[in-house]
C-alpha cells in the first residue's frame, strides 16, 4: 500500500507540475491586462462608448481596447464569447499583406516583381502591355487596373481563378487608379503559395501566428486549394488585438524583431489616393479618403487600420500608443468608426490617472452584462398541438427547401428542414440561447463563391424562438463565428404555412417567402 501511495503521490505531483507548465505557457500567450486609469484612459469615456453603442444601429459582437500594450477593457455581447473565432472578411487582406512582407524579408520576391512571372502556365494567349507591367505592389495597393471589380463573378466559378483573372482586361495602367479589388489580394495569396509551396495560413503559422500565440485560425480556399487572401480568415478577438499590437510595435514581439520595421512602415503608409477629386471637407470627415497602403487603410488622427465587411476593425493609433479591435455586424462602417473617435480617443490622456473606483466598478459591471437583444420567454399557444410533429411540404422555392416540421418540448423547438440534398435539425430555446452546430450554410457576403473549408462543414450557432402571436412563430438563428443572423418567421393558418426567411447579409427589406401545407399521408 505504501508503494502504491508513493507512486500515486508522485503521479499527482507530476500532473500538477505538468499542468503548471501548460498553464504558464497559456498565460504567457495572453496579452497582459491592466486598468484604464493606470494606463491613462478614463473608464467613464469607455462607459460612454458602450452607452453610445446601445443607442446606435450597430450590432457589436466584441471589442478590445489596448493601451501601452495592455488590455484595459474588453467585452463580448452574448451569445458571442472570447473563445469563439469570428469571420474577418476583408480584414484578412492585412494578413495576406503581412505574408508578402515575410516573403520580401526572406528575399523570395520583391514588390516590383511582375505578376505574370509567377504563372507561366495560366497566361492568356495574348498578353497586353498593362498585364505585362502589373507588379505585386499594384496588387498590394489596389491599383491593378481592372474595372469593374471582378470578385463576385470570378469567385462563382468552380475552376482556376488565377487563369480567369489573368484573362480579364486591365483597362487602366497598373499603379495609377485605385479600385478596391478583393481578387487582387487573392492573387497575392496565389503568389505566396507558388513561391513557398505553402498556403498563406501555413506560411504564416511559424512566422506570425505561433510567435504571437495565435492558434485555431482557419482560412477558406478556392477550388484549387489556395487561401482566398482577400477574405475567409477566422480568428478570435484577442488574436486580432495581438496582430494590431504587433503592427503598433513595428514588427517587434517580446523583444524579437519578427518582421523588419521597414516593411511595417512601408505597408502602413499611403501609396495611393482613393479619390483625388474629393474635397477637403469630405476628406476631413471620412476614414476612407485618407489614402490606401498595402492592404491597410490610413485613418484620420494619423491612425491606420485593417477592416472587413460589416464592421470588423483593427484600428492602430501610434500617437496614442493604442489599439482598438471590434467585431460586429454594421451597415454603416464610417459611423461605427466615428464612435471610436468621439468617445475612446478623447478618453486617452498622456499620463496615469487617479483610480476612479466608482466608474471602474460601473465599467466592469457593464462589460460583464453585455448581451444582444433576445425575445423574452413566451408561452406556447394552442397552435403547437396542431403543428408539432406535422410535416409541411413546401412549394418550389429558391432555397431548395422541400419540407419543414416542428417539434416542441419543454421550452425547446426543433426545426427540421429537408432540402434537395440534406436534412437539418436545429434547436431553438425560448428566452435563452440554444447552442449547437449545423451543416446548413448560413448567410454570407459571397453566397455564390465556390470556396472550401472543412471547418465550415459544421457552423457554430445559437438559436432562440418566441411566439409573436397565436399564429406567428419567430426563430432567430445566429451563426456565432460570423457576423450574420437568419430570422425565420412562420405564419400558420389552418393546415398551411407561410415562411419568411431574412438573412442579415442581404438587404434588410429582402425576405424569401416559402409556402407550404401539411403533408397528407
């Protein structure tokens, strides 16, 4: 017994020691924390920022505020949470630009290299002078010369995007005219993969992600297995903050110069004017007219940022030694940034502030209770006895839905959708979020794009339901690793159903209508 006890004790000590090592490693990967006042920021100013968000039309999912390299305020609006990744959309571009920076520093390429030199097998039969002169720096600065922007049309093809893109006319001399072009960034990703034989996400892993302690990221690919470059990256909020701090520190991380500061300066300074004809008054009120860099935008107040559709932001403020990170779903990105300038910027001072226990306590409480609106728990009406377990066969519709059925049990509604190709079972709760997964594709800015990612096979979701009246059931489905939400409103009448599906990625007034009736056996 004594021998067994000794071995047991040794095992426990070993486990505790090993766990301590793991926890220590995990701790060192997290950004340091501090308080607003200690880092010269007013808690009251951050509170005002949060109050303004509540009164706005913006739906924030998370934010993080760094000063002097320390997190001084952070919050997630439930059902979003710190451990969840979030779709970056075009903020992915800044990471692709960083990959180019590493490749330049390793002398694998230069920004003056001609694009056609990387793809001899994908070139069109006739190479125009503009195509021949197209350089990497033209792709980086969104001055590739194509017009119109080709992303939506090319990404809908289940074939070689590089070959298609190189065959499109370049109507402006490269480097002379700004036109936002997401597939220009995709071409940068393709170049990295051509040169390094690795996807951008894999190339960046040992150079950027691992040194910064960023794990679990994923990135969609095109039909040829190339990371999309211009969109498709998913990372966590703190990962975004680390990336912003890395750029604020000019490529230095924990005393190591990971990426030359010369590249950081090159990548974040103005390369092209987005709208040379814009008036000064218009420039003064716009963060989209301060100049475009290498897949970064210049901002007012001498700041710069990476940004993505629907309000994904990493705003770097060198003069204030600060970084602000936001994930959201917004349709007015300038107004969203204005909240940062109006409330957070004035809250920053140049010295440590006295402790403000009252405001600090109020801020801590506010941050702990952040939540997106959810309908209150509703009593199930008599309607459920007529519909629960029944199958509603639907008329032909663009969503490919063949039938719908509902099962109610103790505050849970299970929606069963049968489509042309699959069956989906999704659970919703009344008054609270029901967390789960689904293989049903959610709303997306690029619904027709032929992209691939194994991790997207099952999306993380949160569902809630409520009865708006005796005959109207509203189902809210949040895809909590994306900005988007789907609302399914079901109107029941006798043995018939009218379903309205509204996706937040589409026009707020656009609804898909599906009619059906109880299937007769």
